[in-house]
C-alpha cells in the first residue's frame, strides 16, 4: 500500500541567465530568478523544467513510507 500522491507540477522555461541566477518564466509569464546551482546540470536557455508543488503533509507521508519500506527490506534480509 503506497501513499496517495498529492502533488502537482508546473512546467517552467529557463529564458536566460544573469550572473549566478537563471531567469525562469512561468506559464502565466511571471518571471523569477533562481540560483543556477539549484538547477539540474546541463540547463540551457530554453530548457523546460518541472517544479513539484507539494504540501508538508505529502512530504512527511512520503518520508514515512520510504522509512517503512527500507525497514521492511532490512528485516527481510
């Protein structure tokens, strides 16, 4: 039995770079600066990136499920 996924994704586009920041444009044309070092390697101008949107509850449930699976695997040996 797995956790129910309660997250969604936003697809954004890297539309440029300025120093150590990437310029990211959201679907509604909102623009934000994001540190390049926090993006996957190989990002270029025009790269599409998916940003996960989750709640604290979703993240906590995912961590608990992972811990349970790891423990079960260790006990099965």
